[in-house]
């Protein structure tokens, strides 16, 4: 496989904040963070020991992951950042 995509099967699962911090600057930006879930692989413990065990020994073949086959064995080229001249020409 070339890549995988997380796939939430239970569309009714409650979404909860990714982090639980109370400073105002965090609270104001919380909408920009990804959400966690309340069940399955979408839960977060924020505990190194738990995360280590889960990532090292947990299943990889999970129905919540959609594996996508690689289209080609060719190396992908890196797209160059547009130069200032190109940006000005488009304006």
C-alpha cells in the first residue's frame, strides 16, 4: 500500500477536543485543532505508556483505516515553490 486514510465508521460518535488545556489562547484556537472521538482508535489518553503499547502492539489492520494501493513505483517529484516573478505575473 502507498498510503492510508482514517475512516470514521460511526458517524454519530461524539467528537471531543483533541487537548484538554484551559489557557484562553488554547481555548480560542481549539476549533482549529483536530477532534478526538469517544470510542475505538479515536480516543486519546495523553499517556506515554498507553500510547507506546497501543502503537507498538496494537492492530494495524483496523476497519477504521482505509488502505490505498500505490499507483506507481515511480518516485514522486517535489513541486517547487513559486518564485516571486511567477506570483507577480499571476497577479
